[in-house]
């Protein structure tokens, strides 16, 4: 019995020793693992501070390229902005010299951008915005009422005029549905031959020779000039009510002096006769002997949007052909 107890006690001691050794090995392994992990982290951090990974290297160089391209584009933008500002200033100066006025702004935006106006609005208190809105609505209602009254008066005058409205030039002399044929408008233009500033008292349509030319209102042919002159072959129609229209640089005239024509009749073919830079039609409108801007007499075939667009084209300052 004593021997058995002694053996059992020795086994227990051996087992305890083995457990201690195992715990020591595990502790050393864990410590070594933490040490290696710490070394790896320190190595990675140190490597990252002084060296770039391939992905980081590519990203940095890509950013450098983008920065260089941005600087180049910024320089080009600044250069173009200076050129545009110079052109605008010169254009305004020339306009002021010729007409003693500032150029007409077709954009209607003025110098204040839409973003600036928006920021100004959102910064105001609600009661101020409400009051401003009500004032603008009231003003708009008054304008609508005024326009309605003016429109009714205009309809009344048109009704009273009866057939006389057929004698007012109201269409374009050529088919120009896309509004792309108008190349020179009414006003001061550089003469194509003399290279001097001259008054261009009509509009030019760039059309091929032989394009049909229409009477823009009812009337009577008062003049047909077939002789060689600066205006080339020219047709003049007297519409009564103080209105006359003329069509120049024609290649052929279909009507004779004294003939009666109606709006939309084909009266001639366009050409390149006289002092003409290229084939085109020069069209003029006169009222009581004074030349007026023909663009304002296209109202029968132009919508408000088309009229606005053709006004923008006319304001672009084009080269006349005669």
C-alpha cells in the first residue's frame, strides 16, 4: 500500500512538472508570437514611411500627371479669358464709337450670375421672400393685364385695317425655315469691297443663284432695273400705305413694271449681278421713304422664339455681301 501511494505521489509530481513545462512553452510561444507580430508591424510602418507600394506609387504619379494637366489647362483658360475680355472690350468700344451706346444684351442676365441671385435669395428671411414674391406676382399680373389690353387694341386695329394688312410686308422673301440663310442684317457693316464702315440698309440672304424670290406683300411693281449697276438687277414693289420693298442682285425677273402681285407670288430668281461678293439676295423695306429694319416685318411666319433667335443672329455682326 505504501509503495502504491508513493508511486502515485511521484506520478502526480511528474504530471505537475509536465504541466508547468507545457505552460512555460505556451507562454514562450505566445510571447514570441507577439514579438514577431510587433516586429512585423514595426517593419511595415517603417517600410511604409520610406517606401511606396506599387499601388501607392502609381496613384501618386497619376495625381502628379493630373496636377500638371490641370496647371496647363488653367494657364490656357486664363489666356483664353484674357483674349475674350479683350475682344469684348474692343467690341464694346467700337459699338460705343459707332452708336454712342452700349451693346444690346440678348442674354438679359446682366452682370449678376444666376448663382449669385440664388444665393442672395436663400440668404433672405422668409417674410422678406414672401413679400418680394407677392410684389413680383402683383407686378406680373399688371403686366399681363397691360399686354392683354394692348393685344386687344392690336386685334381691333388689324380688324379695322381689313384688306390693308395684306399690303404690309410680313414674310421673308426666300424660304428660310431654319433661319440659317440670313448672313447680314440691318446696320453698320464693313463693306466687302471698299473695306470701310458703311450703312447696310437691308438684309442679305446667302442663297444659290436661281433661288425663288417671293413678294412679301400685295402690291404693284413700280420699278424693274435690268441695267448693270451696283445693285444689279433690282425689283421694287409699291405696297401702298407708305410701304415699298426692293429685291437686288437678281438673276431673273418674272414680272414687269405696273404688274400687280400678291404676297407669296414668285417674282424673281436670286443671282450675283452688280457689285456682289457672292450669290445672295439683298432685301430692303421702306416706310414713308425711310429704310427700316426688315427683320421686324417677318411677324407673319415667325414664332416669338424664332423671332428671338433671328434677332440674336442679327446682333452677331455679320459681313455684308454688297
